[in-house]
C-alpha cells in the first residue's frame, strides 16, 4: 500500500523568541498583557514541523496578514 503524501498533515509553528517568567507572574496575566521576549524585531525566527526545527526565516507582513519567508532549511531533518 503506497502512502499518498498529500494526505499527511504537519503542524507548523514559528518561534519568535523565548521568555522565562515566574509562575505567579504568569498567573496574574490577563488580556492585553505583554510578555517580553529575548529577541529583537529583525532576528530570524525558527520554523518547527511537529515540534522539530526544520527551517529559519524572517517575518513578513502582507497587509493585515503575517507570514514567514524561509531563509534557511535546517539540514538533516528531512531527506527526500
């Protein structure tokens, strides 16, 4: 039985940055709270496929939509 690759679902996530905060601060956060990240506006982002790093990229804005332009494929994850 052959696998149809078009039917495989992959969850894509983009990591903009990271932060470590105390649990009590997290529990006090509400709508509109801002979490400061360890990255700058122009820093590359990490693209994850099913929680595994597959690429790096840059944030791009198209009107009111946000996207990622892939700038580097992380070798060793996919061998096609």
